[in-house]
C-alpha cells in the first residue's frame, strides 16, 4: 500500500485520498475548519496548511516576503516555504509532509486562528458550542495569544431563525460553508447561501426559502464554531455536564449510529449526534433520528399495572409477574400467542422466542407502520429491529399483527404475552383483542395495544438497556446503556425470563451475557459481534463534530 510521511510518521493512503483524509483515517488530526470527510473540498479556512518537501532533485516552492529585522529596526526581504492546504493536495507515494514539525506551518495556523477571532464575539459562557468548539480547541493548541485588535469588531445579525429547528448567529460564523455544502451535497436542496465579502460575509437563507426538510439538524451538527444552533438543544445544557454513550437510532430500519448525550445527575437525555459509520449512515442522521432521545421521556411506562377498561391499578413488579404467571399457566395449551417486538432489541426478542417455544405458542410481531422514506437514509420500515426479531425466532414462523387479530376473532388465541404496544393496523381493527381475557405485555412506552393489556410489565427503553438491533441490510449493531432504568422498569428480556421461571419453565437467563452466548450459538448472524466496527478515528471525529 502506498504511503507518505507526515511529521516523520508513515501514513498509508488509498487512491484519491488527500493528505488530511489519509491522516484522519488513522486518527491523526491536522487542524481544520472547513474540511469534512463527507463533503467536497472548499479549502477556504486555510487552517490545514502544511509544508510539502520537494521530491529529490526538485526545487522547494518559496514565497518572497518582508520580515522585520530587529537589529536594523526595519523590514527586510526574505523567503519562506509556500504552504499548501492538506485538504486539497492529494497524497502521493513517498511524499514528505510537515505539519507540527514545520515552523512556517505552525506560525501560519496561529495567524489564521488570530484572524478568525478578530471579529468573533467573546460569548463562550452562553454559547452552546462551548466545550466542543474548534475555535477554543485550536486557540489552545495553535495560538494561545491575547487579542491584539482594539478596534470595534464588525457586528452581524444574531438569533436569526432559519427554520423550525435552526437558529443562526452570524457574528460567530467563520463562513467555512460546511452547512451550505450539507444542503447542496447531502440533502440536494440549495437552502443556504453566502452574501457579501470579506469581514461582511455571512450565511443567509436562499431567496424565498427557509431551512426545512428531514436533515436540517445536520447543518448544526457540522458547524465547528456554534454559529448554527439547534432550537431543541439551545440553552438547555452545557456539554461538559453530559456523558456520551454509543447507541443505535431506534427510528427506522437503517440503524444509524448515534451518540446519545445524557446528564446522569438528572437521569435525562439531552440530544443525539451522528456517530460515523461509513458502512451504515456515513456521517449523517435524519432530523427524526436526531430527536429520538425525546422518546426516553415521553409516554413511558414506569409502573406495573393490572386490569383494563378503567379498573387498572398500579402494583409492584413482582406482583404483576406472579399474576401473569398465574393466568398464563391456566391458558389452554396451543391457544397462547407470543408477541415479538420490532421496536425491542434482539436479546429481548430472543428470550420472547424461547418463552414461546417453552409454551408451545405461536409467534407474532408488533411493529410501527411504514413512514416516509427517502434515498438518503430514511428506510420505509419505521422499526429498528424487524430483522432482528425475525432472526431471533430462529426459523419459526412469525405471523403479523393482522394474523393475530384474525386468530383472536376465530377463538384460536385465548391468551397473549409479549413485547410492545405498537400496531401496524388501524386502531379500530384491534377490537378482537378485547375478547381475550389475559393479555400480558412488557412495555417501555404506551401505544395502541396497551389499552387491551390486563397485565403490564414496565420495560426499560433502549436508552436504559444494553442490546442490539439488526438493520434492513442484516447488519447487527450493539448499543450501550446510557441511563439507569426509571421507576420499576427492567430490561424486557429480564422480565420475560423472570416470567418463565415463575411458570417453572426452562428459562434460566439472569445475565445479558448468558442471553448473548445463547444468541451467538443459535443465531450468530444476529449477534452484535458481527457488526462492522467503526474505527477509533471515526468515533473520535464524530465525537468532536468532525
């Protein structure tokens, strides 16, 4: 594989790689603002300037300059290396590049940094980007000099509403044009533009437009300096109080990789951010996926309950498990249905399928209905784990919710136990479920099926449990627990395993690793170890906003 040297370190590269991209693949950061691995090259910030040594026998590119001579107390002619942007220059075999080891490059970055801060407001204490701002980072690493300009800075519009999700502060903007390129190249809709020149330059809405659609939050995500802010996160939290956890979007079957940022002191999720995975979502996520953290707090089921139709009562979780075990033990053999859940993890569904096998019950699937898809990321299947749920059945037939309703209407099903309250049929079509006396559901959220449940077991959400999803392409991806379960909630697999033990069935799972081991042995393709790993470099870049 061809390679070049960067500050005496050997850097392998692929055909077509620029210097900065090849270094980025190895987790080496050449300072930059306008460059992004998922966007075209703009080369307008000049922060990534490097010195490239001439090939053997070649001549160095030099610039004539004037340099201050303290002895002569005057400016004198001099020469310095001509620097080149690492984001634009393609890597070649045996190239020698100097970044931190080049005095000229180090000085250039310091000057660029000072230039970008000349008119920048010192409002870090109220800026949402504070703590993860590249201006702050690079001032610490490249400049560390006090501001020399004493004139009044150029003032620009503040708090400009670009759309329902984005607010723009032109004074903070360094016009790197990342946001414009996201609109043009990722979304395919020219909604943002530039006006004026020099220090009057600012990003504006294209004429007659507003920032709208399904990917507006990506413009905020790629902004390196806090000029674009999300109206949902704006002034809500400080990033240094938040803990990031790798997760997988539960919004659809694409399975976009995300970071979820939570405040463990409050037990609250505050935002999602895309996590780089070039095999799945590259560097992006849709607005709905970015907002799925709100599900952690909306419509949650946090208490076990018994009864239906206005006579419900909250009970202890163990009491609900005992009641569920009692009614299911009395159900006629062969007339019990077990529900798998396309919104639940593969581990949850694996234990549900094991429960069905022990009961000799038929399997059916709860799922959300289809939604609007696109050619960028959004899959028509609004469920993150339909493939994982079906795989967990390990070859057993899995009927749809419509099949279950037909069986209930014919009296073939007299008891139901399983996962989820979602329905991909019209709410009026659920009426046959009212004829079933015993419906035991493990729920993390309320939904259409919840009103028919006679026993509700509170299940942990995907934020509160470790697990995995299998996306529409068959890629199994694990996610970590970000928050402790709220109320009486517990992982759904744990609830179903406990129910099986209460019924004296052979469900001995007490640890997630035991479920995972059985999953690996029986359905290896659905095990999260089969997920393509994101590199440390891409994870680091995603965390830093690339």
